[in-house]
């Protein structure tokens, strides 16, 4: 942890020297925030996996919270990660392989494991009130099949979901299949994006470079749909700027703001650090309604590409539409589904 902080602090000092006096105030502010954060890191932890604010659409949050506690192998954040990975919380999703609904059950699996979650007398794969409880029930059934297998019960359950319980039993844990290993890592990583943090979130070592990139774009005119290409005159929209800023340090983010929200854990407003992405929405209960994103630089300000007719600039984050923040991680970004 200490070595990581030194790396971040060194990065900021180097960036400050290179960038010059014009933005020295911002760079010094950023360094100061990181030093303070380093001194405060390591708060009191807990075993709960409560959902992060707004991460699950409000219509489904009570279901995910309730059924995510069905058995010890799952929790609400893990169940949310699975639903997001499968359908992006779209109850009408249907895949080319005939997987259906918010939990993407194929008909044969639904026939065996679908449950009447809302007690209305039918089991409807298209109804989240049935499909979400069924997803949790199916997870717990898989966990029961592999409960005697060595290793982590949740990882073994996820491996069973992907490769089948017999493969997990045969290999005495997560089988040596690349697809299965990637699935386990993806869901457990996404889980962190849907869970409310119980300790201070570690600083990002890539933050300095991302902000340095964004600062070089200050004054650039906004362009709707802009990703900074030569054909676009190097102009950006809000999520195009944040995507390019993190691409400059080797982290690939999704194209639009509401998908970028799940690229890492979510620090509280009081724990923001420079480099965090900050998000804004007209619906503070639903991350899928996010419409704007910027890069936090400290002191209550962000760099953002605000709107048509404006330029990339510093703006305050404390508005009525402030939704929350994400501390981008490389693993978090890689875990995001390519389409949601």
C-alpha cells in the first residue's frame, strides 16, 4: 500500500514539472489530496455487500437486495453483476442462443430452475419478478451441488454456472478452461462495481496520466459524439474525453457515460480523489440514466466537455444532478460487457 502511494505521488510530481506553471495550482492540489488520502486509507471494514447507490435500476433494487441474500454463496452485489453482465438489466433481452429476459435463461434451464418469485401462479422468464428470484435460486442450487469441492464456494458456483457442476467436481475447483476462468474473474470484479465500499477505496495509479491528458485538451470546443479523431478536429463530447484520457494510460473504457460508471468501485463524495470519474443524472436512483461524466481534479472541480457551444473546461461537481463517482481500475474496465 505504501509503495503504491509513493508511485502515485512520484507520478504527480513528474507530471507537475512537465506541465508547467500554468496549471501548477491544480497539480499541487491534486498531490495534496493524494497525500491526505494516503494518510487516511484503511478505514474500518465489514462483511456486508450492500448495493452501491443507484447502481441497480430502482425498479429492480428491492428484488436484487432481497434475493441476493438467498444463500451464503451469493450477495446482492454479485447477483447485480450477473444480471448486468447477462442483459444490462434489460427484461426484454434475447440472445442469438435463445437466452431470454433479464437473467438470460435458455428455455431448458428455465423449465427446470424457473421459480414463481412473485407468487402470482405462473413462472414468466420475461418478468423480472420471477427471473431475478430464479437467477438467485439457480445460483444457490449450483452452490449446493459443489459445496464439498475445495476452494471458494462463490468462485466454484460461478464456474458451475459457466462450465457445469460436473466440471468443477472433476477438477476439484474452477476448471482449467480459459472461458470459465475469465467468467469467474469478470463477475467477481464487476461485483466490486455494484457493492457499496466498506473501506476507503485505494487510489488509482493511472489517475495522474489521465488528468494530464484531459488538461491538455482544455479550451477545445465540444463536439457531440466526438472522440478526438483528426476528422473531428480533435474535439470531444463528455464521455469521449474521459474515454480518451484513460486510453492514454492503457485503460479502455466503454464509449458512453452510463457504461463507464461500472468500471470500478464507487467512492463516497467525501472520499473523492483526482482521477475519479464523476457522473450526473436526472434520475438519481438509476445509473442507466446517467447523461454526463467528467474527471475529478480536486477541490470540488472536474474537467469536462459540457455541451454544444462550450469548450473543455473546469466545472464544479456539486450540482443537483450529481450522481456519484467511480475510481477506474484496469480490471474493472476489462470486466465490463462489450454490449449492455
